[in-house]
C-alpha cells in the first residue's frame, strides 16, 4: 500500500526513537478500542449514570481507571469537525484526510493501516463492531476507497483484497449481512469457500469454534443495547473474538462501540448510556485479558464526539441521572410501543419511562400518538413517527435536564485510555494520528 511521504518520514523518526527506549522487543498483541462518538461529556455523564446514589462519593468507572490522556480529532484542512471515516483513517493510518475518506489520503491514494502492517508482519487480525462491519470506522482499517457511502464496494474489498491468498482480516464479527449477501454477489459464500466459519445470529455464534470466522448478526447495525438482549453484546462479541484468535502468535484486534454515536445523533440520552454501559463491559473484558497476557497493549479512544451533549440544560444547574436510569427503551422503540398501545399509551409511557408529564406535555403527546395511529400513507406514517419520536425525546431531555446542540458531530478533544505494556506512552495530550504512530512502533515481525 502507498503511504504519504510525510507520514512515512514521521513514522520512521518515531520508530527510531522508540527502538532506542523500547522495553519490549517481542511482537505485542494490540487491542484497539474505539468508542464512536464517545466524547468526554459521555464519560462524565456515564459516571453519574452508574453512580450509587446511596453513597456520598462518586464511584470510579473503568473509563476513569484507565484514563491516561486526551486526543485532538480534527480532519485535514480547516473544517475542524471530523466524520468517522476521516477520524478512523487518522487512527488507523496516522494521516489526516478529508471527511468521507476510507483508508486513503487527500489525493485518494491508499495508505497502509495498522491492521495491514500487523498482518504483513505475521499477526492474526480481527474486527468486532456493533455497526455493520463495513461501516466507516472498521472500513478505515481494512479497505481503501474514496467514499464511506460505497458499502457494497467496501464489503467486496474485505473478500477480494488478499495477502498470501487470504483476506486481510481473520475474524469479522458485527452487523451488515445485507451488504454481504446481495443479489449481485454472495460474499458469505466466498468467505466460507476460503474456510471461514459463518454465523448469522447470536444463537449461532457459539457454534463458531475457530478462526477464520465471519459473523454477521444483523441486517445492518445491531439493535441498541437498551432495546434488545444481550445488552452487553459488544462485550460478548469481543470475548468471542479473543477466544478465536490463535494463542501461539500475536494479534491485532479492532473493537468499535459504534452506536454511542448513533444514539448521540438521535439526541437520545438513555440510548447513549446503554451503549456506554456495553462499552464499559467491553473495556472490562479487554482489561482482564490484558492483565492475564503480559505482552499485550490496549488503547481506547474516540474518533470524535456527537450531539453536543450537556449535563444541564435550559439554565438548570442540575442533571437528573435517576430520570435517565428509569427510561427502558430508545426513543424509536418507545414510539413504536406507544403507537401500539393506542389510547392506553399513558400506561405504557409510565411503564417504560417513569416520567410524569405536565398537562401540556400529555396533551401534545396524545395528539402525536393519535396521529401516528391514524396515519395511512407511508409518508404520513414516517412523518408521524418522526414527530412522536421528537416529542418523546423532548420530554426525556426536559425531565433529566439533558442538553444537546446538534444532530451531528462536534470538534472537541476526546479521552485516551490505556493498559498493558507501557500505557504511559499514550499519556498527555496528543493528535489522533500520534496514537496510530505509537502503535505502529509496537509492531514487530513474527518469527
């Protein structure tokens, strides 16, 4: 793969400097966890979301325990707010690029990624994600294309791009079956012909016994953690990937908590906290593995933050985590449940949220539910669903004093978390490309 001259030069300098002081010369296994959209405000909100209200102190989360520094997130140029593709390419290949770019530089030329370097050096490789596995973040580690929107082409690359006759990624677990079993091409058949064991549901995941393996557990992204069991599905998938990877050689494992970002785009705080809980459960799985395997490093960060989340809104100096804890479904699922309940929607609302509505709020929501029930055309149904969902979110955000500034991304710094071999290398403030550069220095040829 071609790499930009600047990135190559900087990588060489970093490698030379690191080689002089490296405490480990043997190849290290690398576990790279990305919380998509997981800005610092999500870390803070989650700390209070899981806090035990019966104690005076605020309990430490795993994010707090492994926090070592921060990272800048801006893409190439002057936009300052990155998308997931440019952010992930920075984290995978140590270069700044344009929004929408998948593993390519600003000239749309392929750049080598950490996963590819690892595979070239003899490592096993794996990717686990709650989104479709050909979504922007994982794609930026294993594909090269000018636009993140080319989902079919990205999926094709996962099978067609080969090293020694085999795909670059040994274990793929996530969603996205619709992109791999298409009318024009059956990529699943292509993978199985190469010896990949395959599963298309959580019930069948346990039947996969060895790598190489492909598991596509949803048509697109997996259901939100708050909506469907298992609520710790990323932790389960990560445990499975670690179990499948060979024990006799190092590996590179990418794990993405994808749907923190999706909940942030929706401005859905309860949904976001459910995804954060799964991310923490996954961090627990990974940190336990690292503690039991000496020559392993774990780095976790985010590609950007999403939604402009704030604890406190509308002039209130308060954030009511107890309200958020009482919400039992995402706004989309709540809208579906209220529509199905019809005239008895207030009972279902109380059951699923515990929030007492004002007379004005109740009147507004009653009209929104009715409009959703009586809608006839597809356009009317979609419009009524969107309006009801917005009303639900407004009620939850008002009750909890949760604020949002956007339905898109924001440009603030994000956290960096590390454990295992020399986690202090990732301490302090750094650019997102520097994280990748530091991980490149950890890679060694496998003997």
